C-alpha cells in the first residue's frame, strides 16, 4: 500500500509517500507560493507517485466539518491567494482516493500518537512554537475538532511584571502567540531568538509563558504526553525550564506519577522531529483509507 | 429498563431511577456523611429499586483508569473518610450490574449532551462554579479523561489590577477556583455572594475571571456549547456579562457563527438545571448497560 502525505505549511509544503507501517519512502519540499503554482507541484508529484489515499495537514484556519459546503477549504487566512481556497476539491478533481484532512498541528499530534512520543497512548497535546503558535489535541484516541478546531496559540496568558512588551498578536493582548512566538521574541529583544545566547533572559521568560499554557492544558485536558515542537523549541534549554515552571505552577495538585516523578518524559520534543506533521499527514491518509474499507 | 443514577457530591448525594429516554422516575437525596453511613443509604435505596445498570458521577479526584488496581476509588480528597475509598467495589459487592463511573462534572456534561443544552451536539464543556469550580469535557462524542481527568477549576487566570484578594486555593495563586469560587467571593467581599446585589462590582469581576477560563477553553477545544452551572451561576446577571467578556477577549479571532452572531445560545445555563449531574449519571448508567450488551 502507498499513502500520500501532504504537510501544507504557510512557508513550505512537504509531500511524501509512505506505507502503513509509518515508513516514509520518498519526500519532496518546495516553498508555499500562490495556490495555483503550489498545488500544481503537489499534483505533479502525485502524478509520478500513485497512492491509495492522501492525508493532509494544513495551515489554517480550515473548514473541517464534513457536512459543510466549504469542507476542505482553507478559510480566513491572511496568506495571499489562499483565503477561501478549496484545497480538497482541487485535489479531488485530479485523484479520486480517500482523503484525510486536518490542521497541521492536529496532524503533528496524530503523527506523534501513531509513531512518535505518544505511541501507544490515547491522548497527547502537540504545541508548535515558531512563527506562529498552535496546538493539536488528541484525546480518547481521536483528534479533537469541535465547532471549528483548536486555536490553542491564542489562549490568554498573564504577563510577567518585568515584561513591558506589547505583544505581536493583532487580535489579543497577552495571548501565547502574541507574547511567545518567534516574532514576539524578535520584536521584544530586537534580535532573532536564534541569535540570543542560551542564558539570555529571553528564555526564562519564554519558558514561563509556554509553561502557563501547558499548565492550563494539563488541568483542562489531562493529556498523557505534552509535545513541544516548532522552531523556538529548537532551543533545547527551554525544556527543563518549561518542566520546572509547570511543576511550580501545578504545585503537586494533580496527583499523577508522570507529573510528580517523570516530568522529563512527560513534556518532550517530538520524537519525529521536524517531520511530525508529515508523519501525521501519512497517519491521516492511512485512517482515511481504513475508513473507506470500513476497517477499525 | 431501569437505570440507577448516583450523583455523589461532596455535600449531598442524590440517587435516582430512570429509563433510557432520559426520564427520572424517582429520586432521593441525603447529606454526604462518612462513607459507611452514606453508602448504606445508597445501597438501601437500590435494594428497594431494582436496576439493570448504575451510573455514578462523583466528587473527586477519582481513579478512572479501567486497568488500575484502584479503579473506581475516590483518591486524594481532603473530605474526611473518603480518601482512597473504593466506591465502585463497595457497590459491586452488593449489586452485580454494569457500572458507569466518572467525575461529577463529566457526568453533568454528559447529561447535557444526552438530554440538555448540548443535545445532538458532539462536544460541550460544562463548568460548575460553586463551592468549588470544575469542568467536564465532552468532545468528538465522548467524555475526555486522559492521564487523570480534567481539573479545569484550577487553570491559571490573570488578576484584574483592581483586585488585591489573595485567593482561596491552597495550591495555586490566581487559579479560577481560588479567585472565582463561592468561597472566594465571600472571602473577598466579606459577604456571601447570595447577599450581594446584582449590580455589585463583585459580579463584573466574577464574570471577567470566568470569561478568561471560558475563552481559553474555546481556543483550546472549540466546544460547540459552553454550559455554566453551579451555585454562583444562579446569579443570572452573570451570563450576559460573561458572554460580553468572552467576545471582548476573542475579538473576532475565531470565525464561528455561534460566537459572532449567537452568543446567547452558545454560553448558556444547564437545560437540566441543578439535575444535570443526576441525568448525567443516568446517561453513564445507560452507556454502561449498552456496552455490556455490545450496543452502539
């Protein structure tokens, strides 16, 4: 069996071909341009690689409601050309295969649950902290959507008293993305995060804000694993700092061994690294194929 | 068919008998005393009312992991006599029927999803705001548990600048329960909430804190309905205030009709009123019965 995987990011697309064992055998990537150009490259790729199903994890917001007339669309994105773009219909007009369709962060959570850090668990939350901040939620063995889909990058957080930065989110004062995304770090400290030394005060502040959101998520959802990915989390010194801040906030309230005794294995980087989203798209494609065959 | 329902609250137990159509035909309530006395009354009630299954929504924290040796226990509660109490085993030793077992707030969410404000939807979040604050989460057609179970009353919130109250939670500075529970209102204003007039500044502060948590939940989980119950929410003037504050925070970011145009039907009181938990216990019992018969 061959499953196609598309990680449709705001700056980069990755297409791949994999199998039901979570092995990706081929991949290609190219920059995200206007939809016509970008989708032409996607379609060309799958013309030379026949597949039984395709899974897609895409930048959003997306229409994920199967009964909606705009199901499969990218909806209100500010990204030029992509607003109200019928992503799934475009592919469907070329390839009649089962499709899996979800957000990039839900895909990453699903990939980690299938073959990564949350393998064998029935819940995890995946955060990406980079140019944007997003959260994918996997609970009780399935991805969570609800009314639209999680937008966990925009949860309210409380400002540290020593931080007078105004935030970069045009919608919210003091949301996680506004205060802790890559662009927020750069705007606050006038240097890119990648140029700041590991002991710069930027990182303890960053860890504090991420830990607030993670603490809230642990209390609200009690995931079995919290996975932190994205460009900012390449700063590996953040992991022990985030863990410590989460412990400090929870203060022993949640009586779970994972939190009390094994935090190093509870808040972790993606086991699939930067490819969590691509593996997740593969897992979405596989799930779509199974559904089409009425397999569990 | 007759299904037993037990709403095991920290101050009051309610036992009832209902059917698969969500009709409760008989009910009894009594204060929560020591387990021996209280469970004696529960067992006596079901001796005179034979049932095919029993559902329980209980105060926690609880052990909900079916593979755990202490599954069915109330675990680390400070309530005298109830810590590490084998609730389910005690009932099982008297009645061999299928049991449903979940938190009081998950039960309430489930009741509202079965027969209340979220009927026909596949997601909702139920908050109780009273002596304690808790949250039940229903998503993708099932109750969410994860590692332990949601403890949404303890999510971090940010203090209003004009509020110098230190909070009543012994674990967290500035969590929702610590700042917005009934005891927090009483400690802050030196009067019970029920004695404060509807235009007292306590209520705008209360609405602000509840709205913070609700906004975070909408962003993280995108529930199709948010239901606010519990003693404090008897102050019905809170509903329009909470809705307004949630709109103010979200600021149009989440493009969903329910939020942009129909907030009055999105953040609502429980349709089952104070009996959401009892109906939820009935729904849990019915689910357990169906599972035992391998019905969907």
